[in-house]
């Protein structure tokens, strides 16, 4: 299959590499030229965005709404794609933009499938992502051969692309709340002489025994916030997406409002490029235990 790939950041490189390794013809484009040593074998780097215009499928993994809008709308990639082509957007974007993209694709005779993911760059490279998928049934069926390459499990959320983005935004909000909760709990236990390491080891082996809690519990206990698997600045973006999505349907999100301020505190202290689990440092500062 001729696949165009847009976005060769830490997540995108792993996904594009898996598609190429599986034997697909992958032509990739990035807003800034990628270092050749970071790319897997079989990925052809497009000199121009227009080089993707003959793709049967375009997969994108871009950082935010503005980047998606710039590439697909302002720079005209949508208009350049052949009728019947499928765009699989794996990025975490707003429900508002997802809805707009669905309408724009349909008007041009294109198919739009939202497939945001749960997982970090190592999971992307190893095919362990969880895929949250929504869009036209016919398009999703045509991609049957790709899903197992891109991830470990497909979770279907209907035919409206924005549903998958709503589910992803809600999931990231839940994870951000969990990180903040573990940070506050460890800080309270620490105030009574219990070191963070043993306390979080107990917590993530009993009440919160899951891989995500264990991983983030370890990062918090060890203050291991660099290198970032998911940057704090992007965590703030996702919390803001949750607040916007909630406002659109008159759904108050009290924890999200608190988290936004915690993430802003981290950004104000120059921690935007740290792992988003570094948000726990904001609570420590407030308690005078930074």
C-alpha cells in the first residue's frame, strides 16, 4: 500500500518505521527535516508535502490542532489527495477540529478516520499502542491490514471521528489526575517519614496495580522527569482540550481546572520540556518541599 506519513517526532518515527518494515511503501514528510539516523529502513523522506499527493492512505501524527490545520488545510494537502484516499489522524486534537476535518474530508470525497493512541514512544516502536478508532465503517475496514501493525488493540467508538478524540482526551485527563493523585499522596506520606519509593511501590502493587500507575509511580519516586516520554507542555494542551470539550457540552470538570493551574505552574518554572509527570513538582513547591 502507498502510505504517506506526516509527522516524524518520537511517536511518528516508530509508527512509520513499523509500516515500512511490514513492507508498505512509506513516503514521509516532516515540518523540519528529520535526521537520517533517526529513521528506520525503508522510509523515503518527501522533499515537499505535495509528494504525498498520490498516497492511498495518509497517516498523521502531529503535535496539536495548529499543526494539523496548517498541513492539511492551509498548505492544501487535503485538496491534493485523490478521491477515495483515507486520512488516519493519530494525533490528540480537539473534538471541534475533528468534527471539522470529518466534514472537510467528506466534501472532497475523502475518508477521515480518527485513531488517537494510548502509549508512549517505546510502545509506538514496538506495536504496543492502544488505538481509539472512529470514522466511516468502509474506511476502517479498508485499513484492516494496518491496525495490527500500528498497535496492539483497536477500540471502536462509532462512525463520528470526534468520538474517538473525546475518548482520548478523557483518558489523558484521567491519567493526569492519577499522576497528580500519586504525587500528592506520596508528599503526604513523606511528611510522616515514609519515603516516596517504598510508599509508591506499595500503592502501585495494591490499590492501583496497573502498568501505567507503576511506570509513573517510579518516575515520581525517582524524580526522573528527563528525558520526557510525553512533555509537560503537551500535558497542559490536553488538559485544556478536556476543559474545552467539557464546556462545549456543559460538563464541568473540576479536577481539570485544578490540573490546568498545576501544569501552568510547571510551565512557569521552565519545566515544559520535562515529562508531564513533573507536574507533581508544583504541589511540592506549594507545600514548601520542592
